[in-house]
C-alpha cells in the first residue's frame, strides 16, 4: 500500500464556501470492496476524496471520476495531480446522465446527495452536492447498467433513503451482498447504511455494525480507527 494520503492536503477553492471532508466519504472510501477491482467509476467525486482512497488502497485500480460542478471538478483535478496516483485517475466534468463511455466497471461507487425537503444551501455547489434533486436513488440505481457481470455498486445513505434505493436497485436485478449499519455513538440508533449490491443473489448478505465515537466527542472507536487509519497521517 502506498503512503497514507493526508486529508489536510485537499485543495478547496477560496472563492466559494468550503466543502469539508465528511465522515460519510471517509467511511465509504475505506469500507467498499476495491481489492480485486481494476476499474472503478466514482460518481460525483466532489474534491476527489473517494477516488484517491481507492487508488491508494489498490495499486492496480484505474478510476474514472465524474463531477458535474465545475468548481469542485477543478479542485479534484488539482488534488489528483498532486497525488502519487495521478496516472490512474481520470476526471470528467460531467453528470451521470451526460457521461458517455464504452467501458463497464468492476466497481461503481458514490457518496450520493440525500437531503429532501431541506432549505437549499446558499452556495450552488454545496446545494448540488447535498440535495437529491439531480441525483436521485433511481438514477444511482440506473448506474448499475455500467457494471460488468461480476461488478459491485457501493454507496452510503441515511436509513430512509437507503430503503428507497434498495427498492430501485432491485428493479435492475441487483441484490445486497454486504451491508454495514453505522451509529454515531453506542446510544444512538444507526443513522447511515454502507451498502454493496451485486447481480448474484446472496441468501444471507453480510450485515455489520460500526460505531464511530465511544466515550465522548472525538473519542473514536477502535473499529473506526482500524478502518480509517491508513488515511489519516496523525492517526
């Protein structure tokens, strides 16, 4: 594995509201199954976090990263160019509906927007990144048509949006193969689901649980630290 990439190295444009590295993206980039993939599509790469994590974890993988927001895509390009894996990540400033390719992928991954009926963010880029208007669970499910026959589609959603995605993705003949319920603390109910779907129907998919913080604010659990330790230089 290559040397850990510091999240603090991410470039953020100064002429717009900052888009911080979020826990959801870190979890997905560290958790999804990329070890055997040689091709991946990162939908809505933002500033490039997950694409970089995939490239770090797997020295053979080549990632196509697409991002519709021009400012975020500009940041992602700079982050890719400043990384050790720039030769294995290709960026396109486009959305999924406009994305044209003859490729199929071993892995499709996205940290998709999920807010419904929420007040729009004042910054248009943040609004696009956070609200499902332009990238619904149905559209994410349709991305499975770009998978090869043994491919995996992976993402993270809140519980209620996950149930909607589960319904939609099954219409395309995919079934859950691996799930992880995420709790912010032991006292709280799961607030996110990490998921992987594949064409093979598994009778009993793997269902894990992950607690982020224990014994106080920023007191990260051993399981969270183990999952993410390769990506924080000071962990």
